[in-house]
């Protein structure tokens, strides 16, 4: 069985060898090129910063919930590189809006939001 390369990033509760996360990564994770690039970029950041990236499987689940609820507006607190912001924005309708807040925009990749068409 293939191993998803995107399971190594997560919050502290997700383990690389968790069989459920492995299954999700291998069989249902659907990432855009921009999402993949954001994950890879986050991994290059210094120290423990990459560990602040939210759970990728949970972010995908957020997309399902947002679509089911027909959400048009969201707020995200804590942006880091903008991965979850991008993931949420991709699930919103064309007239949707996400507001994201962070104490520092040092690592945010707005260029990838633009490339994904959600800036």
C-alpha cells in the first residue's frame, strides 16, 4: 500500500503511523496543486513552525461540512501559511468570504491564494 506523503504534518494529536489517518491520506485526500505547495512550503519553515499546520484530513472534512451547510462566510483565527484559509476558501461559493486573523503575516502565501483563484 502506498504511503501518503502528506501525513507527516499535523497537530500534536495526529501521529504519522495512525492507521486511520494513513487510510484517509491514501484513499480520500484530494489536494489542489496550491494546497500541496503550501504544505511543502510549511515544511521548510524553521524550528517547530511546521508543527503548527492544522490537520490536513480535518481541513478536508471542513470542506465537506461547509458545503453541506451552504456556508458563505467564515472566520479563521490563526493563519500561519494560509493552508486552512485556502482550503476553506475553496469550499465556499463564488460570493463567499473568509476572514482570517493572525498576529504576524510573515509566512502567509497569498500568492498561492491568488493562483488558486480565491484571493
